[in-house]
C-alpha cells in the first residue's frame, strides 16, 4: 500500500508540474513579464528546491522527481520573468507620441 501511495503522490507532483506549463507558454508568447509575480514564482521555486533536498535526504524518488519536474516548469516561468523584466527595465524609454 505504501508503494501505491508513493506512486499516486509522484503522479500528483508531475500533474503539479504540468500546471505551470500554460504560464510558461503565455510568458514566452507575450515576450513580457507583465502580470507575473516574481515573488510568487520565485517563492515556489525556492520551495521546490527545498522539496528536492528533502526528497533526497528521505530517499523518496517520487518527491525528488516530482519536485524536480515542478522546478523545471515553475523555474522556467521564474527565469523568463527575470529575463523579460531585466530587458524591459534596461531598455531606453521611448517618448510617447503627443
């Protein structure tokens, strides 16, 4: 029974990782960080790193792999947000038409 719960847990974590994919696609297509909370996605990414470390210490492959998959997708949102935010903030201001 313990193994069945571990597999279900792992599948749930992979499902969690897939939930970030639409946000990755939206940021990539818009080429903008507009509307993305860096604190939220950065915080999720930090928690996922902690989850990976915990999974390694507990020798729990479901937790480790699920958190790694979530970090990959959530981290992509975080990375793209940082990239587009830095690009936007470093771009010269264009004058508004009168």
